[in-house]
């Protein structure tokens, strides 16, 4: 259609341009194209008759053509394939914070239905669509609403206001959407949403005007631009985003007018809905006034006599209970009619007090008689059959089981108990969360045991009790349950009644088993249907987070982990699902066997075989085999992607089983450099963040919810623990280095700080002090290396212990302390030298004096020649 409109526009432009050109300046040219050439053997000829006539006209004028005709064989032309992409046009609407919202052009094009062939004097479809679009765009919707009298108060309450606010808050109390007519829709919801799909398959919202709240207020509504995103089939509402505040609402169609709709038709739609709503509100108010005001003084037993009603009721022959009920109902209807007539008179007397209530409204609200569906000819035909109803009734009652009210009541009791069985189920199919296989099997086993126990122990007893209570009151007759002779029992209707009860029980069992099997199979197999065509050598291609087989609600939970034999395993072997499902399926159905009949419990004077059971599993054998085969096939395929996904975790096996203590022993023995330690810490931290990023806590693979969070958290904790131990190891190593540096500094400091004991000692200290600057430079270099290695810890914001922090800066301060001490050492040594010199001089003087005294003593001893005092003299000399 778009191609036709472009061609029409081109023709119009060509005609207009030709009219502007002077006839004397017309250039006569021949235009040739492949579309007007036809191959005939080896020749090329023109086939367009109009062009041929134009060429003849050119030749007759005597002018020469500007271009010669070039004839080329089609076989010599190279084929070309040009891909022409359709341009996509957009409608832009401004939203919140000047944000622009894009809508495809198709979403605003009106729907036009025309014949494929354009009739003479008719517009092409594209032209008609464009004209209608321009007409609709010029219409002021608010002005049209004002002309039609559709104010905001007439359109309220909306459904949201109706269910939240009080009905007294608005002029009307019923929402308009209750009375909307969907026949005004030009498209189905699916067709509307299809308009927002572009060529790439992406869906865009639809532009519309919607009756939405202003600033999210429930009391203030107006028509605003909105973007329609989706439609809910269950609620019949559209999801609309208000462009002014970008708040999302769910509104019915009566509050949404698409920009591709006819505004006049939409106004008519609202007017019709408002009219019907107003009529409904008026009728409701009328009924309320008549029933609650005009009849408020009537008591339940007060009935006004009426001859017509009494004459009609005199012809009714039925039991007294039904007669009284029918009589009361007729009189209530009669009293209602009388009250309506009285109210109509009251309205005529005071019309200004009740402007909404006219005679037509009251008259239309009254109940009307239903015309008979049988005409006179049909009545005469029925009478011509000459059916004797009394004899027919007697024959029917003779052969029917339900010839008395007691038989009907007894069968009603049976039906009631059987219907309760039909509501039960052998299998649980609604779980709040996915379960582990053992928990699932345990829950199914408990439920099937509970149901089977009820079927065997309580169900026949309840049915027998319901039948016995009713039939015992009947006493002797066709349904006598006190019979004691087998031949009489087989002849009476009670045998057929008991057989009918058995069939009814079997029918309920069939419904119970069929529904249970179908629901259980659907519950287990629906998530697995996407696996049926999967190959056996399937390999998982997605990442760890995105699943290739999503399902809204998983059934089973599986925990992923690594075993000691270096394999990725689940807490439950996936191959166990097939056998477990088959076993629980068969076991639960077998529990329903041996449901006894009610013969022995009802007819207690007769003896029956102890193994009288109704049919149970036999009724659904074929269905069981089909469902079991489907279930086995589904779960044999379902474990293939499950195992394939687990193989993606093989890369984590070595780290999962890594022994941290052994790893740290090997790491300490390696004695890596600080940069390598830093690189290792960064690598472990990166791997930890990678684990957090790439591994999901859970992932759904069909019916399985694979729980990966325990394995993920374990590996993350292991990474954290390794990083912590590496830090501890590095801190201990730095402590040893720091301690060695401090000992070296203290040794140097102590040597130059020691007080000299002699002049020789002083010169030794002086000689050592000359080597101290070199030692300090070396220590400074080592301390600088130590500080750089400490910077590695600071880069990770590692908090050192207080004593080690103090040691770090103590070592950093030692070179300065040593140099400070070295600067004061020379002055101290000068004073020490002077002290040593003075001490030496005093010692020399004392020594000389001692020598002189010794000399005097020696001379004195030399004068002693007393032999008797030789020993005393020797002792004195030695002293």
C-alpha cells in the first residue's frame, strides 16, 4: 500500500511540473529501461505502444533525438539483486522530564476496509487511511466530551475507585466499565498489540489517550497521553503508563482511546455506557425504595387477601409445604407490584422530588409475563396422542427404582458422598516451594495413604449409613433392607438399587483416579515437554546464570556440590527420579484397591462374600500405562541437561577440594616476593568476586531448581580464608623483618652510645663511628624496602596490630636517632679525651710520686741489716 501511495504522489508531482514548463522549451527524449524491453531471439524490440507513439511524434517534428537507442541482448546484462529495506517512521510523544517516547507509525493509522481493486472515482486505501488519520488528529477529544455532556464526574467512579472508596464519594455509584459494549472495538486485543511490532520482531507500546489519575490522586482524573503495553485476558484490562508521571495503571477499555480509533465512535461508546449505567442505577434505586421504604411495615406473616390469587391457587394440587411456599412467593410479587403502582402515583404528585423516576422507568422495571412457547396447534397435537398420564405414571413407577421419595433421598445421599470423593486427589500437585525428592515422595505417600484410608474405612460406611437411615424408615416394600431370603432379594428392586450404588461408586472412583492421574502427569511432565527432542549428547551452551529451559514454578530441589572422588554431584542422583516416579505412581494407585461394596453393611440379614470390592485401578489401566510411559520418557530426557549443566562446574573441583592448611604450608615454603604476594591476593579477590558474579544462587532447569548457593558460599568463604591466611603470613614475615632491622639499629646505637672505659675503648668507638654512615645508609635502604612492603598491606586497607604498627615506625625512626647520636658523639669524645688526658696526667704524677716513695722505702730497707727482722722486712718489701 505504501508503494502505491508513493507512486501516486510521484505522478502528481510529474503532472504539476509538466504544467509549469513552457511548450516551446519541452525537451523530447527517449527513456529506455529493462521494464519496456522484450527479447525475441537475438533481437531487442520495444513493446510499449504508448512509447512507440511518442517516438513517432518526435520523428514527425523533424528534431533529432538527443540519445541514440542502445540495443543490448539480455544475456549480456549482469544480474543484480538489490535489497530495499522499508523505512520505519516513528511518533514521538514527550513524557516526564522531557523524555521522548517512541511509537511506530502503524499504531496511529486508522483501520480502513476496502476492496483490493480500487473502483473508479474512489480513493486508494492508503490515501483514505492518511485522510482519516489527519481528521482524527484534528479532533479535540475534550471538546467532544463536553459537547456530549461527558464530564469527569459522569465517567467516575472507575473500577479502582469503586473497590477502594465509598460509593457516596461520587455522583454515581456504579463504574462505567460494567456497562461497556465491546462491539465498538475495531481490533481484538491481540491485533492492537500486533500494531506495535516492527520488522525486527520487537514490540513497542501503543499511543493512546487514557482517563487516568492526576499526580496519582484517586479523586482527580482527566484524559492524558498514555503508552499501552499489554492486555490481561483474565481481568480484561490494559496496562497503561501515564506519560506525564510514568506511573503504570491497569484500566478497562472504556478508559482508553487509541490514537488509531475514531474519536466520534468512542464518544458514542461512552454515551451508550453512561446511558445504560444511569438506567441501571435508577432501577436499583427504585427497587431499593419500593422494597425497603414502601414495604417496611409489612411483617412476614401478613398477607393481604386477593380473590384472583386465591382462585389461581385453588387449582394447584401439590404437597402442603410447596403450596405454602408458592403461595407466599406469589403474594410477595403481588405486594411488590402494588407498591410500585403506589410509588408511581407518589412520583406523579411530586415530580420535582424524584426527577429520575419517570413512568417509563417504573413500568419497565416491573416483572412481565413470559409468553407460552407452545402454540395452539402444538397443544392440539399433544391432546390427539391421547396419553393416559395415570397409567403411564403407574407403569413408570412400577419399573423405576425411584418410585418413592425415600429412594430418591437415599440415592441423593449416595451421590453426595460420591461427589465428595470426586473432589479428592491421590497426588499433591500444589506445593508452596520446590521439594527434595525424599520430601516429595514422603508427601505423596502420606496423601495417598490418607485418601486410601478414607476410601476403605469411611467411605462405604458413610454411604451405607445414608442409605440405611432412609430405607429403614420405608419399611416393607421394594426397597426393604430387612430381607433375609436371597431369592426375594434378587427379585426386589433393592438388588438393583445396591447394584446402582456400586456403579455410582465405581464411576466416582473412575473420576477420582482419572483426574488424579491426569493432574499428576501434567504436573510432572509439563516442565519436561521442552526436553523431548533434546539429543543424548547435548551440551550446555549458556552461562551459569541464564537457563536454557525456563519454567515458572519448579517441582524438585537439588543441591549442587563436589564429592570426595572429584566429581560434581547432586544431593540426589538424577537417575533416581525415573525409578522413584514410577514407584510412587504405581504404589499410590495400588493403595486404592480393595474398596468394599455396601451390600453386607446395608443388608445385614443376608450373607455376602467377604471379597466384594468395586473396580478401581482396572478402570484406568490404559491411561496409567500411557501416563507412566510419558513420565519415564520425560524424566529420562530431563536429566540430560541437568548433568550437562553440572559439568560446567568441573573447573571448580580442584579448588573446592583444596586443603587450606596444606596450601599455606606450600605457600610459606615458596617465600614469594611481596609483589607476587600482592598479585596472589588480588587474584584470590578477583576469583571471589567472579564467583559472586557468575554463579547464581539457584537456576531452574525444567522441573528442577538447582541450588548452587551452598557451593558458591563455601568457595567464597574459602577464598576469603585463604586471603586472610596470606595476610597473616605476610604480617608475621614483616614482623620478623622489622624485628631484625630494629635489632641491627639498636646494636649500632648501643655501640656508639656506650660510655668509653678507656682511651683505647674511645678510639675503638671512634673507628666504628666512621663506618656508621654506611651502615645507616644500608639500614635505610632496608627500611625503605620494608616500608614499601608495608605499603602493600596499606593498599588493601589492612589494619596492623598496635604493637606492630609502633614497631614499623620505630624502625623507620632508628636511622635518624643513630645519626643524631653520631652528631653529638664527636663533641662528647673531645670532652672524654680531655678527661682522659687529665686523668692520665694525674696518674702520671701520682706514679712518679709513688716511685719516689718507693725509692725512699727501698733506700730505707737497704739500711736495715738486722738479721732477726729479716722476715718482717721481706713482708714489708713485698707489700
